[in-house]
């Protein structure tokens, strides 16, 4: 009420003053009077200025980002500084700058500020950082169960020694707030991950002697109790058996908890092919420390899946495909997969029956394959039965199996049939930064098999088949990425022994020698390309983003070479070269290449998705 009377009196006095002065009652004066009557504060002139910081680059960026004087120089009109506020911030800036510099370890910095009149005014902040403070000593003490058990030889003493040895801010290191916080978080996370999920810092002190540029660190960690793994509590199972989860645990009740153990368990379940989602957690209630419940929450994948696709391959042309997966056929703990592919040059039927994985991720498997491949003037039919075991992990795959194989080739010169029975071992190793979109590392595959071959037009006899492939990736700088691969293989058998065509080799195509048609390179017999007993191919490639801000789209150049033959003396590599485009898509690299064979000016288009290892 009193405020309203005051505004009315103020408005009345403004009216009287304007009448007494004899001035006209102008619209602008009406607005000023209205603002005065409402109690509004009339705006003051905005202070226009720019801030310049003279300091080393890292410290300059720090001050430009967080110094109040810098943050307000581009403030919107509603938040603009007045001259009085600018004076206040200029007076406070040196002290604020010194506080900011202390977070980077500079406790003896000198900061001065000068102002140069003009439009806009220049405000210059000059910084002399001095020497950064360094860690002089570290006292890392532990209380709780880790302290009690850490005096005896064993894994707990090893953990205690590891915590102290791997503490990042060691004597002589520059002290700064960022590394100090990161070091505490990292050390605490390490203790929690290796048996002590209730670990906490009791105290963390960084005692700074600013005059001597020295910091003494004192740490006290309460480890809490050592947790041991107890019973599994599984939630979410509907159709799959409890044993399909338990057999993948990889640990026994009573073992000391580690985060790695549970993460590996979770990864094994995710790779089992039975679940859409998996979460493995430890119940960290203190009263359960000696037998902590391991909770496993799963969401089962659909019992059956059927997918259809239409595609095109530069190797075998257009195709349609149908795939079916049953995750519990006839109520058994198995995976049943079937695939039917129909194309112009390739027809395929494949059926797989695979057991659920064991704790070591091995599966028993039966595979039946029937394929017809039409290349040039040859029709190649093959039928195979494979029984064995396979293991798939993030870093390596392996399988061993016995195989019965029948091959039938229809050529202009007649029909050739051969059978082979063999035992085989296949390996794949991966040391890549990403298995899907690698940029650095290597991958290697090897196959070794031995058996007996029988032929309708040649002698029967034993054979040994060996094959290997090496792929390599490395960034070269300036966004260039280099890759290379080499393939080599040979079938060891007497020349008189006939072998099924699937055991032999050809070259040419997307993942072989670009510029040549799929399987078009091999020894010539009566003017017809045949499969050879040995093969060698190699490739080098360099790729770079087309646009620096869109690194997933790349241009590439390549050089390929290779050939298949019946003996090394007859193997004369041919070359293919060209360029292409790459899209590093979420499902793998998509490649479109235009390749030229060495003795022809007619290019061939190649299209592929993914990476062959």
C-alpha cells in the first residue's frame, strides 16, 4: 500500500515538473513518466569492451572460458554490464584468475590487468604462471578388510600393492585439479572392481606448500569387506532352461568377487544367441558380503525368427534369400538355423544344428550344405556334411570337425566327380580396435585339414590342405588409413590324385583381385579356367575422408595382385588397380570399387559390405 502511494506521488511530481517547465507533453516523456511511476529502473549505458589474455595457450583458454570478465563480454543486452559492474569485475579479475590457475597447479602466478580506452575498450590480462607445483610424496593408507588381509601373501596383498603402485600422481608429477580428481576416481574404481564394491575414501588431502611449489598427498581408503560370490538369482526365463544360464557363469560360489568376472559372464550370455538383453549385477548389501547374490536379469529373444532379403553381389549377381532360426527346436536346448539363397549364378541351402554354449564357449555343431555355383562355362555342385565343435570369442574363433564332401563339375569337356573325407582345424585371431570398423590392428585366419580323396576320373589318395590370410590396418596421419591383406594356400597331394573342387582354389572378385570377375583366375586347361592347387593374393589400400567433418564417407585407391595355379612355378600374379568409395556404416564398411585389370581398359564394378577375415 505504501509502495503504491509512493509511486502515485512520484508520478504526480513528474507531471507538475513538466507543466512548470512549459515543455510539451511528448510521447517519450510519457514513457519515462510511466516507467518512473511503475518503479522501473532506467537503463544505464552498456559497457562495450573486449578481453585479451596474455598467457600460455592452455592457461589462456582456461581464463577465456571461465573468467567472469571474459564470459560477460558477449552477454545479451538483458545481461549487459554497466560501467560500474565492469569496474567491479576488473578489480576482481586478478584474484579470480589466480584461483583458476591454481586448479592447474600454478600457486605462485602473477596476474595484472590493464585497460585501454576506446570503442570498444580493451581489457588486457597479463599472466606469469611461474613454475607448477609438483607432488613431493604420497602416503596411501588402507583400512578395512584389505588392510587386514593385505599383509599376507596372496591376491589381496597383490591388490594392495597394485593400488599403491598404480596411483597416477606419483612423486615428481605436476599437480593439478583435473588429474587429482581423476586419480582418486580411478583408484577407488579399481578397489571396487577387484573385490571391494563398498570401498570409499575416508580422507584425501593435498597439502600445498605454495612457496616451495610442493604438494604432499595423504590418502586413507576404507576398503569395506571382501565380497565373495554366492548363489545365482536368475530372472526373466520363459522358455530356455536354467542350465543355459548357469553353465556360462564361469565361476564357483565362494570365489572373490571381481567386476571382470561378472562382465565376462554377461558377455558370454549376450553371445549365446538366446537373449535380447542381459544384465548381471552383484547384490552389495553388507550382510551378504560372504556370499553375495549374483542377479542375472535376461529378456529372451523370440523363439523363432524368419527373415527375407533381396540383394546383389558383384561376385554372383542378384539374389533372394530366406533365413529361419529356431531357438528351441522340438523342445531341445539347441539352435536350428536354415538358409535358402537363390540367385542367377549361385544357389545355396544350408542347415545348422548347434548346441548351447559350454562355460568355455564351445558348441557342438552339425552342418549340411548344398550349393550350385555357375562360373563362365562351368557348373559346380557341392554337397557337404560337417560334424564338430566351434568356439567364438571377441578375440578369436576356432573350430575342429570331420567333413564329408562331394563335388561335381560340369564342364565343356565332360563331368568330373570327386569325394573327400577329412578332419580339419580352423583358427581366427583378432587384435583390432574394432571388429566391425577396424582402423588399427591385425586379424589372421588359418585352416588346416587332412583326409582321403576319391575321384571318378583320377586316382584316389591322401591330401593335406593349408590356407591362411592376414589383414592389417593402420592410421597414417592427416586422416589417411592404410590397410593390406595377403592370402596364401596350397593342397598337398600327388598330381594324379583327383580332388573335389571346393578343396581347390581360384582368385578374382571383391575380396581377392578386383578388376577381375569372381573366381575367374586359375590355371587354363583347354581354354577353360580351372581351379588350382595353390593360390596367392595380396592387396594394399589407402583411404581418406572426402569431407573432414564427415569421416564416415571416404575415398580410396587400391592395388591388388594374385593368381591360382597348379604349381608355384606356374603361378604368375596378375594385377588389378582402381579407386572406390567407402561408407563406414553402423553394420560395417560398405565398399563400391571400380577396378581395372592390368591388360584391359574395361573396368569392373565391385560392391561389398563387411570385412572378410
